[in-house]
C-alpha cells in the first residue's frame, strides 16, 4: 500500500534536529576515529578553522589544543566573538561574520555552519568569548542552550575558548588517534608560517611552509633538492622520489583538500607543460609525473567546495574579478618553474634522467601490461576472486565513504565475510593462498602475477588514486603466524607499488575477536586477554569460553557483528621517520628465519590514542 502523501507529511526540522538527523551533510561519515576522515576529526577541524582564520587576519599567533578523555579544548587568541552574538553564532543558521567578504576575504570557514554542527553533535559544548576585559560563557547539550551566563569582567586575553565532547549516542565507541590529530595540526602550521599550535603541550610550528611539509612527509629521499616556489596567493613545493605513483598535498585557504579539485588538476597539467616546454620534448605524461612528490597551496576569495567538509575544490575562479584557477596556476607554474630550471641545471638534469628511466621501464612492460589488462577484462566478466558491492568510492553516491573491500585468504574466511557483508558497501577479494613477496621486485610483477593484476584492477589504482573504488581497503587475515605473514606480504605489496594507498589512510587491518565468552543470557566478544578476563567476571560463574583460531571458524551470523557498525579497524599508519625502503628491508629483506619469525609474531599496527 502506498503511504499517504499530504500536508501532514511535510516537516520543517529545527536546525539542530536537521544536523543530528543528517550528520553526513555536515561532517561526512560518523565513524569511530579509526579513519582520518571520521567525523570526530572533522569536528576538531571545524573549531580550528575559525581560530586559524583569526591568525590569517593578523590576530593571535598561537592556538592551544588539548584532548583528554574524549573532551576537546581549543583556545585561540584572536579578536573574540562579539559578546552579544555568542549564542547566535553557535546556534542560529545563517549567522556569522564570514558572509562579509571584507572582514574575512580568504577564510577557511565560509558559512558559519561548522561550529553549529559541532554544537549539535556534542553532548557537551561550552563556548567562552573573551573581548576587551569581558567574557561571555554559554553551555549547550546537543544544540540545546542549558546555561547562558551574563557578561562578566575578565582578565583573560582576547579570544575564544571552546570545549566539546562528541555525543556518544552518535559516535559509538570512538577514540582519537594522535597521529591523525598531529597530521591535522601540522598542515595548519605549514600553511600558516609563524603560527604556533600547542597540542597537549607539544608545539607545532613551521618557518618554511610547504618545504617543511615535504621534508616531513617524504617517505623516500628526493632525487634532487626540493623546488620551492612562492608567489602572491600561491605556493608550490616539488621533487621526484624513488617510489611508484604520484603523491600530492593540495590546499585552499589553508584547508587540506584531500580529494583535490580544480587547483590540483590545473597544477598537474601545468607541471607537464612546463617540463615539456623546458626540454622541448613531447614526453609522455606518465613519465613526467611518475614518482612526483608535490604540494600546492592557493588562496581563493569566496571558494566553492563540493561539500561542507571542504575536501574538494569546485571553484573555477580565484575571485569575482580574478583569473580562472587554471590560468592562474598555469601562468605561475610554467613561468616560475622554467626560470628555476634555467638557474639550476643540476636539478634539470636530474629531472631529465628520471623521465628517461620511467620511459624505459614503461616501454619494457608495455607488452605484458596490455596482455594483463586484456586478462583482467576477461576475468572481470566473471571474476571469482571479487564479490563486488554496489556503491563505490569513486561515485557520487551519498554512502561512497563507506565503500570497503576485504582482502582475505581462503574459501572459508571469504565465505563467512561474503555471507554476512553489506552488499551495498562491502566487497570481498579472495586470495588463493600466500601472495608473492614483492620486496625488491619491479612493477612488472604486478602485471605478470594474475592475482596482483586482478587486485589492482579491482581497486582501480593503476593510474593513481583518483579512481579508487573503495575508501577502506581492509586486510582480513587470521591472527595466527600464517595470517600475520599474509598481512606482511600484502602491506609489502602496497608499500612497494602503491604507497599512496597507505599514505592517504585507506589501508586497514580488520580486528576480529579472539574469544567468545557467554552464558545463557549474555554473549561478549573479546579482542584481547584483558577483555576476556573482564568478560569472565561480567558473565559470572562457569562461562562458556570459545577461542577463535581463524576467520573461517566464525559463523556468518556472528561475523556480521564484527563488520557492521561496530567494526574495529586498525589503520596502517606511516609516521614521520618511516622510510618505505627501510621498512621493506627490515620486514621483508634477507633476514634469518628466527628474525622473520620474531617480526611476524610481534607485528602490530602502532597507534597512540588520546
């Protein structure tokens, strides 16, 4: 029967109801903190954006951030919100100073929605504005004003202090991972030289902007000194490394546009044109851009982003009266890079030799590459290894961020996952056994090895991450020595040939329970010995304890509990001092069997929680 559609069907939601009912419109996915783009980090970013905008306007050189027991505190030393508007700014849509382009010409926070989303999605939200010897404090819970203090005298310096606790009703079992917070704060200081951000007492500061960013993030040594170019409203840093693929960091008005946009497309095009023009040779695009490591930052008046989370720039123009984004970047890069290469012939020669090497390798594998592509096309018509999902990360579907693929080994494990997965957002790729150790091999092996070629095709990453079909690439293996070894071999494959998958935060390890503790009334799944001990005490006398030795031992009915909303994922994180060649040599080089056994037995993904 068709539901009745009448005037009673039309509802107008209160601002906070709308945010809480449709949080994805404001912060992307909710998540539990295991992914760098989970909602709790977007909440932190939304508060910080406003503080950084104050610095960009020339007021307040430091920001203090602390996270303790899931409670986030951000204190800036900007101008402070006008005291009579504190409640309005944090709880009324279409209220804010950033509609006035003269006050905030090139700001990150554009429409005042972000801070209201933080308010609505927190079970505790406290804001204090200090201005000219006075303070106004207001307290909210899930967007509802619960305490509104009168303006009082204060000896505090001007600025704003916000304290919030993400609502556990929405963000279940979440935790903040310090590496993700560190990365967020570092990007702010790289883009705002002279700004100090203190996180739980640790200072983040940059003198050299994007030059510092590349030095901090490069996992391989550059083939030549980083080229650093600065102009009005634009900054570029670049070099070539020794890794496969392309690696870019792009920013607009200090915002990390992780999905790129018009500015990154223009930069990649400008880079090719500048190199071709300088050497007066029509090099293949892939030979120029292979192994490139680059960062670009531009400032745009009234930028247009493709979502509230501001991860992709949609603007075509620099400003109402300025040139197009493409022309602005094209003119700057082609002229300034050409000048640099003329003045630095050693760097120019290094770039030329790198392009020639890439060209030789590309031609050497072109034949087998074509055969492998044809084989992959035929396999994709009836690919028994891949059980695909309906929604993909490279689509425009509202659930695209949930698109995941489980890489598992063996029929029993892949069978359990396949039967219990969400066919909309979860795919399964089944390995037939231990994959090949790719350490020290060239990319030719990706095309020669049918399994790796099919995995590459399933992920759609041959030409970079733009077409990546799954946001979460999840290694799902048993927790025994064989499973750990497979885990190592797969991590090696990605680090060797597709490090961007790791560096961009797409690679995870699936946690599955080691024990099931239950009685007739209660069942608890435990992921460690400590959890098992607590569960035994909780359940009471004579509990039934089951030790899961492999994924295949977990029934599909139970497995759905571990890959649904309560899924536990450990991100594979590369830290500052992690060098890809050194990591691969340590884990997969010619070690003695005893050392290999030690590494496999002790492999874990390091992460610090705050």
